């Protein structure tokens, strides 16, 4: 007769012991599976973080390049306008006359102060 199937206390204890062993083994397997999932999750997260850093660095480099190009274009476009505006201002006869009058007033004021 099989000891595990009889109604004796020893048979019942053996059944309980085997059931507990199977339960503990299942728990260890579940813990190992969870640990493996956590390890894989950490790998995926680190990979995603690295990709994020790469994308950010690339985006920042592109932004700097765009700003540099835009600044160069502004300087190129603004320089001729600035030169034209300066020439227009300097060639305005009334502006030149006012500037000369102010200069003369300053020079004569300095002379008057120095002579007194």
C-alpha cells in the first residue's frame, strides 16, 4: 500500500510537506522571474535614457547651428542696410550743418572757459 495515500498521520504529513515544497519552489521561481523582469526593465530604461541623451545632444547641436546660420544671415542682410542708412544720414545737408554747429559751440565754449 502507498504510504502517501493512506490515512495515517505520517502519510498526511508527507503530502503536506510535498505540497509546501512545491509551493516554496513555485515562489522561488516567481521571485527569479520577477528579478529577471526587473533586470530587463533596467536595461530597457538605460537604453531609453541613452537614446534620450543622444536625441537631446543632436537637437542642441542643430539648434546652435540654426542660430549661428540665422545670425550670419541677419548680419549679411543688415550690413548693407546699415551702410546705406549711414550714408543717407551723413549725406543729409541739414544734419551735417547741425553737427558742425554743435561742434563749433562746444569748441568755442571750451575756448571761452579756458580763457577765463
